[in-house]
C-alpha cells in the first residue's frame, strides 16, 4: 500500500442496500462459497460525497 494517497481509501463508502438486495448479495456469497469451497465476501460500495481527488 506504499505510495497510496491517504485519502484514496476515503473515496468510497458501503452502499446503502435494501434488505432484499442485501439478502441477494448474501445468497450469492453462499452460492459461490458452495461452488468453490472458498471463503467469499462480496462488497457493495459507492463513491462517497467526500471525494478529495
């Protein structure tokens, strides 16, 4: 992570998903986990209002 602007990680925030969409994301994680036997985490994000770049 060397050379990364300290504000670069401040550009995004967790997406505000409805409970139904969150359930779909969780279900997809489980499907992928079952198919691959690997831990899977899907991340939904959006550009934050605070965008210093």
